[in-house]
């Protein structure tokens, strides 16, 4: 099924290992494998919880004295740090989540302190300060989530700094797109073949250039979407949408060029993966149903779930673990989407955000625990 | 294993220390700084309120930036002579910080953004629920500012002699 399964199967066929050894290896890897998507989703949940706490404080701003606000923040910040240090194990989801909350909590703290002391200034300064604060915790992290966030924040900070330095307000969007290009290409180079590779080394299976390219494309896609979204998010702005798609494709091809040393006969396969990822990403906006009556929403949701269940089935039939994981992951996200659609504007309150964060972490954990059962059922019924 | 545990402790302690050092610096400015009162005017009549804070421009009484020189984007200083209570402070000197007079002990560091001098004091946070009662910077508004070694921290906004929140509550009634 997975790349590891294929390799193990090949070794058994060539009598390099026997069947018993093969099964022992597979059992060990299944027990010790790390699912980075689970960490990423847990990260989203953590951010939602943090934002919820901040929102609760902000809503009661008038009634809390500044000294009390600072004291509560200090307790939370130090508390998360101590919890991380005291949590046993080296690389558990809980330990890494605590470190993530601790590191990202500095952003909330800076916002709180800015409000108490009425501070203002260019955007790049607090971001640069956060980069300094987050540097050591990022090095201490055993997963790559914080490293990726740190690198992305570095590029955003450089972008804002250059904009401030050259007072480039009129060139804002061109500068954003240009920096996004450079940023994504530099990330791929650093991650894979460049001088930062030893520090920003990816997990073993990410060394494959295919996934590297896909990640670079997704990062670029997301950054361009977030930054120019208000201009392309119009039903009639077809040209903007096509430009957006072309930008992602061109940079993905540039990323391919940077990784050409690692690519041999897999070029065609890489392009297939690339376009698959881009296509799937384009489908993601349909994660949330349009504003129609409840029967229409029900039909829409069932149709969406059916399509992705079908994609998961294709993953099983084609032996693609990645495709199966992605499809089940999207299905899990849809359930979270139902919560947001049901709660509506209440999710923007402090309590709503905290509940959202907890729900996201729970769904991520359930997805991780039960997708193997679904996989076995699909394989049995194939 | 011991090294990674030690490194983890350092990775937690140092950022927390840096963060609280920053808060201590701001508290020092508030506690030890010289209090000044400066007049303020509206920043942008179309968008005076953004989110939870009020944006304004400080009226120094004299133009500090000409908008023509690249050197003005470097550190600029403004010297003040404190005046009587409830009167805005007077600007005694302004220019490139290294050229600051030796007798200038109460000063603010900032930067010229074309014709606007900014020193990180042009924003005041308050609960958004009060925004409906404040759609413009009141005419006789001033800021109470604590200045220490060129850094300023806004303590309050006064409308006449009334703090801003009391002024808003009066308007609410």
C-alpha cells in the first residue's frame, strides 16, 4: 500500500528478509510513525484556543486591570513552558502542542502588551521580535511545524520591512507576489538541496522531491490566496482566478527546476502529482456549503462527502496511501465545517473559538486513530 | 539526553526573560518618565476608528518633517520644555538625533514618514463597544505621555481635563 509496504514486498520477493521479519518491520513502523498532518491540524486547533482566550479577555477588557491582565498572561505563558518541560517523552503530540502554544503565545502576549501600553509602529517590528523569541523554541521542537511557521514569518517580516523601507505602498501587491515567488522557491531550495538543509531537514519521506514540490506549491498557493484573496474572491473575476492558478503552476515548475538533481525518471510522475495537488487544492473552497436552505445544504454536504469517499476508494485501489489519507482528512474537515456553519457568528466569540479549537484537536486525533480501520474495511470490500 | 533537556530549559527561559524585560522597560518609562501633554488631531476623517483603537496625529505646533530629505527617515528627535499643568508641551528643538543639544533632557525619538513625524505614540486602545460614542477626535483632545530617554508611552487621552473614558460615558448619558 504505502511506499514502505512496496519496498518490504520487494525485499521479501528477493529473499532479503523473510515474511516474519517483514511483518515485524511493518508493525514497528505503524507503531512509531509520525503523522504530520495530525500535528498541523492540531496546530490549527491550538491557534483557535489561544485566539479564544485572547478574545475572552478582550471582551472583558474594561473590567480587568492592566496589572491583572499582565499577571494572567505571565501565568499562562510560563505555565505552558513548564508544562512542556514537565511532559514526559520526546516527541509526543501533547509535548509538541504545548511547545507550539508556548511559542505562538508570545504573539498574543505582544498584542496584549501593545494594547495596555498603547504601542504602535511598523508591522515588521513585532514580527521581528517574535522571530527572536521563537528562535530557540523552534530549534528545540522535534517536529517541523514550528520551523515552517518561523520560516514563513521570516519571509513575511522581510516583506513588510522592505515595504516600510521603500515606502512601497503603491507597489504593495506586486511586492507581495514577488516575495511569495522568491519565498516559495527559496524554501524548496533550503529544504531540499541548499545550505539550510541540515537544519531544516524534512522528515525522511519528505526528502522525495515530489512531496517537496507539492508542499512548495501549497505554501505558495496559500500565501498568494491569503494576500490577494479580496481581489480574486469575486464570482466574476475569472481572469484573476486564472492568473492565480497560473502563478501557482509557474512557481511549482520553478521548484521542480531547483530539485532537478534529485529527479531522474520521475519527472512525469512529479508533474502528475503536482497537478493532482493543485486540483485538490482548488476543490477545497467547496469545503463549506453555500448559503442555501437546509435541504440544499444537506444534499450539498452528502454529495461532497460522497466525492471524497470515492477519492479515498481510488486511493485504496491505486495503492496510494497519501491519496487515501488526504481524502479522509478532507472528510474530517467537513465535519468541522458543519460546526462552523451551525454556530455561525458565535464561533467568533472567545468561547466559540475555544470550543472550535478543542473540536479540531479531537477530530484530528479521531481521524488518526480510526482511519486505519476504514482503510482495512475498504481493502476488504475491494 | 541531558543536553537536550538543558537546551529545552534554555529555550523556554530565555524568551520568557526577553519578554518580561520588554515589559519592564515599558513600565520603567511609565514610572520614571517625564509626563508631557501634547495636542492631537484626527488622522483620517474617513477612518478614525479601526478595530479597537483610535488613530490620531500629534500636533507639535511646528512642522517637523519637510518630506524632501532621505535623511529625515533616519532617527529624528524632538526636544520639549515642560509647561504648566493642562498646557501642551512646547517644542524647543527638532532634527537629527546625534545633533541634539546637550541640555535637551526631555526628548522623543521618531521618524519622518514624508511629512508626518511618527514616534510610536499615535494610537490609543479602548473597547470597541464605546466606538459608537466617539466618531471623531474631540477638538480639545490631548494625550498624556510619559517620556524617558527618547521613548514615549501614552498614558491617557484627555478631552479638556476629562479622561477619554469619562468623556465617552458622559456622552453616553
